[in-house]
């Protein structure tokens, strides 16, 4: 999941708020019940997530679906695509996946629920951390999300603390697998949610074509626990890149060798240097029956016995790493 692609959605015509995710520079995936009954081309507003100054609202229009959706009959179709009037810069491609098998798959999403609403009604972010349970409510057509990590909003007498999170993109590792759609009242707290699966949306008329028109390839991959392990490994690598003394863990961040390693010289022992106080070439030391010392500017030294042998052309020695 790329937090820079997360957006808020505001539908002034119906007074609904929600969340969404940029699939490309101009295409946003959200929930259909955030824009219910609107005709194609109807105006909507979108605001990208920003960690600095609050970003302005951007004009957008409903691009898909072309016809109204009966969510009572087809809850798995609770998704919509919005087209921004102006592009918003994003990097890389979005990958899509499907959840199979009978196990529980870790998932993650980021939205703007009412539980994080400020006194001025502006909403902040809240993560959806948990697992997708492939065996729960299979007949509903929805993905069941068990929020068993992080914070869960309190159950309310009216409405849901998750309201405003509708449209949140759910990821299993790097794969987008669903769109958050509903708070399922099947637990004492608000820890069970439902999501429209991307695999169901892919079969609907116009969905794949709309993505393709914006340069988004809808190729389904299988989501597995291994994807989460890979994501955890990459996260650990990024942390190590910050803590490592030479900041050389991630590609492109390694320092120059001359900043890490020090030059060496090879010299004879003091007793053998009575008639020659200068350093000698490594090739000369290797060809003589003598004991030598390899030292660096950092003060490290290694005592070696040089075996006799034929002289070799003078070549640089492998340097000794400097101490951190």
C-alpha cells in the first residue's frame, strides 16, 4: 500500500463522505455507496492525503459504473471509479490480487473514519489492520475482514465509527484485493468488516475497460502470507538503511568505496628496515622470505608470513574496512 495514493472523497450531491485510492494519476477507486444513484459524469470532490499542509479538494467525476447498482441484491458490487479533472502525481503500478484457500490472510488499509473526526469535523486517518477470513460469510460475496490488530472504534448506538472509511483499499502485501464496504454487526465490538473483492469487480461490465483507458492493467495474482513476509522484510531493510552506519542497505544508497575503506601499505618489520625505511610494494613483499605488516590509516594492522614465489605485476590490494 502506498499512503501517497490514499484520498478522501466528498459527494456534495448526496452529502456522503468516504475514502479512496488512486489507481493512476487520474483514476480513483472508492465505494459505490459513497456516490449512490449519481449519473456518470456527476461531480465529486477528492482530497489526497498529505502529511504537510492540508491538500485542497480536487474536482472529479463519476466514471464507473454506468448504471445504478442494487447493493441489497449485489453487495459485492459496492465499488466506483472516479476520474480527476487534473492529474495527481503517483509512482509505480498498482497490483491486484485474489484471496483463496481456507486460511486467514493478513491485510492492511488506510481510510478516514468518523472515529478520527476532529471537533471541526475534519477527519484524520485510521489504519485497518487484520486478516481476511476466507471461510467467514462465503455466501455474502464479500470478503470478511477481522480487525484484530491496532485500534478498533467503539460500537455506537447510531451509525458506525468506521463511517467515512468506505472505499478504503485493502491490501494483502503488495496486492490490492478489496474495497471496504460495510461494518458487519456480528461482534460485540466493531472488529468485523466487509469488503467488495476485486475479483468480483473484474467480472463486471466496464470495470476492466475503464482501468485500461487509464493505463491500469488488471492482472489478478494470488494473495498469500508470503507476500506479507516479503513486505515485512522490505520494511526491515528500510529501517536498517536508516540505522546502518554507512546507509548502504537499499539499492542506490551505498556510499562510495573511498568513503568506507582506507588505503593500505605493506612494510617490513622494524628490524628488517634498518637499511630501508620506506614502504615496499605488495608484490615485492610476496616474493621475498620476510615477515610483513599490513596497516591502514585507521591504525589497524595484520601480521602475515609472506610465502616465497615468483614476482607478480603490481596490483592494488584489497583494502581493510575502516572502523565505524
